C-alpha cells in the first residue's frame, strides 16, 4: 500500500504544479489586460482632449481720450490718449473693433488674430466731425399730421414711440421713420423718408382694423 501512497502524492504534486502554473499564467494575462486597458484609456483621453489654444493680447492706441472701445458690439474699455492699451486676451479669429466718441467720426476695423501670435497692435485715429455734418445730422423738419374729424385724438407714434395726439405737428430728423396713427382699434401706418424735399403734411386716409391681420 506504500506504493499507492507514492502514486497519490505524485498526482497531487502534479495537479498542484499544473494548477499553480495555470493560475500564474491567468494572473499575468489579467494584469496585462488591465495595463492594456489603462494605456488605451490614456491614449483615448489624450487624443480626445483639445489642444490648449493660446490667447493673443489685443492692444490699441488712440489719438483721443475717453473714446468707447467695443469688440463685436460688446463694450470693453475707454481709451487713454496716445497710450498703448491692452484690451484683453482673445482666441485666434476675426473680430470687429469699433472706437467711437461724440463729436468724432467713429472707426470700425476688422481685427484678424492668427494662431502663433503673441500680440496684435492697432492704431485708431478719430477725426473731429465738421460742424456742417453735425448740423445736418441733427437738423429736424416739421411734419403736420392731419386726420379726418372722426380720428381726432388718435395717438401718433414715431418709430414705436408716442409723440402726440392727432392732429399735430411733429419734428423729425433726416432718415427713415415709421409713422403710426391709432384710435379705437384702427391703425394707419406709413414709412417716411425725411429729406430736405419731403412733403410737410400727411393726411392719413386708409386705416385698417387692428383685430385683423395685416396684408403686408
């Protein structure tokens, strides 16, 4: 029976040896898989992450004080005469720079910032408006609005702003305006172009019902 004990111990040793080797192999495979997965995640994260874009300093020099500086219609700062001003840091791209001040001709520039630039400097010169230009722009012209008797007391709007009750004489500056005369759910509308040669009076004739959709 001693022989059978040796045989049993041999098989036990062999089984243990095979099991041990198999477990070692599986452990290595598992560790290797984890490493591969981690490396894959790192690579995927690195590829998917956008490269950091360096912003560019935008500098402006202006010949007057206290001019308003806007970028894409957003106010940023006011100028200091003949001084280099850092307006801010911007990503590469195209922007609209506008510098304006009352009494001066406003300036609008297209600013192109390119990748790799550290800074971009723009010089803006504002010219004083001539007295004639200012006078012509602010010059107003009288317009008399006459309505039929049944529309007396109608409310007069110019560019959606209440100005008077009809009949009335109003003053308009040069340019395009929208005239509206409203009473008792009736409305008269007309687009006006105010010039030196415009007609000085209007007689609204076709009032439409506000409760019905416009045919325009």
